[in-house]
C-alpha cells in the first residue's frame, strides 16, 4: 500500500512489526489526523466550533467524554467515527472529510494507550540531540550523515555512491553562485586528487562575490521584492537599493540574528546607520495602491496586514492571515495575538498610498534620499541655472503681477476674464473698509499663489524671461523626482492606537490592544522594548522554538529541493510530522550556537556525504521512497528560470557580472507593457536596455508587478511573501528556452566563439558540450551532435534567408567573417545543447 508521510508516521513505512508496536506519539501519529479531520469544527475557534466540543484541548475533550483514556467503550469519539448512521457519523458526510480504516485503528489504539497529548513539536524549543550511532560509519562525513544513515538503515536502504566530480562542481556552482564553472575549472577539479580538493572548492565558491547574488533569490521572493508598486498605475520605485544591501549582507555573512534585527527594526537601533535603515526596507517592499478610487486609510491597513503575514511566514513559518478575522481554526493563534503583533507595525508615518515623484516614480514616505556624488553635482548645476534665471525673471513677474492685480474687477474677476478661486471671491467683494488685516493678508497671499501658478501654466504671461525660468525649474524638479534615489524604509515616528478589528474591517474597531507576542510562544523578555526592535530580538532569542528551525529548513530546501519539513511556509499543526525531526533540531541548534552564520551552515550541508550522493534513481528508490524523503540519493530538479537565463548567458560569454545597481531591461516580447497604458499620463513603452545591460544577471531584471518578466516562467509574482519555490517542468518552458531572444542569441554567440576557435568538428562540439554541461561528451553523444549539425547545415545551405534571420537575433554583432550557413547550423546545435534536460537540470 502506498505510504503517506502525513497520516500515520514514517515508522510504519518498512520497519519490523515489533518497532511499529511501540507506543504511539501524539505529534507524529495522532495530531495530523485530528488537525486534518476534526479541528476545523472542533478546534479553538469558538465561532466555528460545533457541539461545544474541543478536541484540540485534552481536558475539554475528556470533560465532554469524547474519549475516556483506556476505555474505548466509554469514548463517544470511537462510537461516532464507527457509526453507520449518517446523522451521527463523524466526520459528517457533508464535510467531505473521511477517516480511513487505518486512521480509525490508530485513534482506538491511542485512546487505549491513555490518549496522551503533546505540545505541537514546532512550538517546543529544539534541543540538540546526540547524532545517532550507526553501523558502517565510514560513509559519513559530518553529523548530518549519521542522522540520515540511521533512517536509511532502519528502512533497509543504503545511500547512493558519491557523484562524479564533474557533477559535483556543477551542482555546487548552481547551488552556491548560480553560474557555471569554466571548462578549465572543471578540468582542474577533476584532476585534483587531493582529499581536500572538494572542501577547497566549497570555500572558493562561498567566498565568491556571486554567492550573495545566488542566495538573494529566495529572499527576494520572501520579501515580495519588485521594482514597481503594482495596480494599474504601477509606479516605479527605488527598492533595488534594499536589494543591493541584501546581496552585500549575504556576501558578508552578516549573522542571521543581526540580519533579522536589521530588516525588521534596523531604523530603531541606537544611532542607526544608513545601512541599517536601508535594511528595514524589507517591510516596505509591499504593493502600493495609488489608484484614484483607493481609500488611503484602507490601503494603510492592507499594508499592515501584509507586514504581519510576511513576517510570520518568513521567520515563524506560520500562516496567520485568518486570525485577522477570527481565532485560527487549527493553530493556537488568537485574534488578540494577531492585533497585538500588528501594534508593532502600526507606527509608521505612512498614508497608505504612494506619492508621485515624477511621471515614472511613485514612492511613499518614509524614505531615505540617497543622492550619489553625480546626482549632487547635477542638482547643484541645475539649481544654479534655475536661480540665475529666477533672478532675471523675478522683476518681470513682479511687475506683471502688480499690473494684473491692479486690473481686478470689483466682483473679483481679473481683467483677462479668468476666474479666481471660489473661496477668494467673497473676500474681494467685501467693501475695502470692512476687510480685516487677516482678510487682506489672505487676499494677497492667494492672489499671488494663483498668479504664480498661472505663470507656471503659461496662462497669464509668456514673457521670454519667464519661459526660460520655468523651463529651468521644470528641469530641476524632474531631475530631482526621477533621478534621486529614494528607498522606502520603516519608522516609528507616528504613534497610533491599535484595536482588534471586527472581521478585519478597519472601520469597525473593537477592544484596544498593545504590542505583545503570541501567547502560545515564549514571552517577550521583561527588558525588551515593546516595538519592532523587541519583536526582532524575541525572534532570535535562544528559547524561541521556530526561527532557527524555519531557517535551516529553508536552507535544506535550497540544497535538496524539498525541506526536511515539506511545508516551508507552515510549521503549524496541519504540517506533517518531519521524518528527520532530530536532524532538523540538531541543525537548528547548530545554527544558533555557531554564531547564526549562514555560510557555516551552507558549508556544513554541502560537505556532507548526503549532499554529495549521485542522483541516479534505482528501482528500490522508486518502490520504497519515490519522493526521496529518506535521502538515499541526491535530489534532481529543474533549475529556476532566473538561473537558466544566467547559465545561457554565461556559457556563451555574453554575461555581464558586475554587482548591484539600478534594474535593467533585457529582451521582452513586443508591447509587453502595452495593457498598462490606459491613459496618456505615462508612457508604458518597454525601454529595452542596450550594451552590457542586456546581459546582466536575472537578479537585476526590472520586476514590474503587474507584468512580470515573461521569460522567468516559474518565478514568484512578488505580490505576496513566498518561501516555497515552485519547481516546475512543462512543455511551455521549452517555448522560452528554444525561442526567447536571450537563448537564441546566446546560442549564436556560443556558436561563433566555437567556430572561431577552429579545430575539427568533433572537437568543436565537445567544447560546447563541456562548456554547457560541465563534463566530457561520450563518443555516441558527439556522433548524434554531428548528425544534427550536418542536417542543419544542409537546411541553411539551401535557405540563405533562414540563416540570415537566425543570425540576426539579438543585439550582439554577428561575426561576419564566418560562413553564414555554418554559423547558423552550429547555432542550432548550441541551442539544442542549451535545451538538453541535463543543461536545464540541477543533478
């Protein structure tokens, strides 16, 4: 019978019956059943609870006689789950939930054993378990392997042999820097017989400046980072400044406790630096609604809810959104917990909507203005020109104003017939003798303001001096609005009261609350500040049960495709009981006690024998552990689209590897943003980059929330926090990797590079193979590639226009000295190699 890891626990997989007869564990064997089948109607949410019965609380369940420990006959739960009457059967048929025969037997056995409860495993601080003693320990390389080997041996399985060195260098390069090793680096590593060669390779990649770029990708998804606000107006932002901080922090191996505090509360640190304030931009990466019908205060609450959800998912591994309206149906998160947590975020001096900085930029305060030296020099130049012209224009404007002022009619209309502001007309109609000093001051101020605005609009006067001055002023304002970086950050400058909201409606406040942490988790330290800084410090406190577990699980997910707990976003009671819980706890404590160093943890994982295994699937793997949860082999999965693009650019030699800076605009389909241009207010023509900017790493691609990059097919839409990657493999991907200009141009440039190197065709094809796949080609593979090349050569010899069309793709200049048919044929072969499963897959 197929095994389910979510129902009765991993021990029932393939272990001897004597082991399976050991006492049941509530967290492992029973809670998953109750959480899935019962807690929705019989959990902590009083509004949803049926029959006044709680099964998430042992005392309440016993009091209601749902079960009587060690007495099945007296336990109404057993009677109801075995009932043949639809009216009394539990779960009720209309719930679309059913218990299997095995689950019923487990519940009976659990009650017979005493029906003991346990606190949910994830809500208990991890303790460091001793690595188990295992037979044939010569396979292991660090404690990780002993935990893994124990499970394998208990299941009657053995680990796979170590992968070939060419596979290992490719795997490490994908996982640690996201760029392919050069053929020379592969050859040197393969030829190096030093026992420490692997560790040296790991250390070199960890020290690479590209490490931070690779490790930033999952954090961008978690932070819902984008370069625009979203919604129809979708104004651009400067949040790439936070993105650059992130890459540098990861490269610097900023300890994760500090990494957490800076991102959640860097602005609240004593004497906070600019860098720490920028880090707090993590919680300003949300959508901003600037639509005409948007209600500012409503949108501010949308932002608040988003911050709670993002923080809870990223650090706690919990989904808290439903507690916005009611107590959580499964986890012990109350509505009070939710709004008490929200109080920490309810002090930002924001309106909820962005401010227009230019026709393109829309950001919302608070923000840091960070002009470069070039910006400062240009602003000074424009300001000087503006002030010089202002000095020339001011006497003319003043004289024109006096003449205009003198010509006002008694009814309040100016001589040119233009209406004045309505609130000014009554004052002007007042007899002069009845006007107060305040009236006269208001009249003069409003008239001058009206006149000046009319001058700016070119309505009142179009004198040459005024026209020049207004042009200079406009140039200054546009440069300041469009070119001076303004990164949105956090601030607690606006003190507000926070209330529980009825059904999450911002206009229906109920009881007031103040900041505190959820009651089911360890309390905030007595001396902690009751704000975001206290929240951040609480998250990384030694007694906190979730933060370290959540982070090492996501690390494991990065290197193995799936976390030790599959639901990386949910460590709550509906999650599976982790097969490798002891390993998860050991890693969590190791991470915390080893200085919260991500690089040290990454090194520990990739130097394990578990990570180094070959990924070949055997028949035993298919039959006994098809999903590789026991880790008897290395995981094999499609590279994310952002890395596939980088791989193609790098192998062709086109890639531009400088770090940081403003986002760029690589190839996209024609009129990709056209649907956004519903008004003439803003030009949504896609501004394709030129030169080296076309070939920057995917990390730096401009990310428009409303229309994400079309060639990044499996990436997060960056609308909300996402911590579990979407690893997909569909035929639609081939439409991109076979036809997108990036891949076609990369193949063309790689082909030209290969042909220019000269040599025999076999050697040329072997070189391409080596560059893309990081290994030597077999003779049979070379023969198939030769056949493909020769077939394509015949086609392009007969169709010169087709060759010309293929070789015209992309901005990189074509090598005119090469024979067009040969170049086109080699391009087709290179494109085919870039599309091999092995080229698209992390093995």
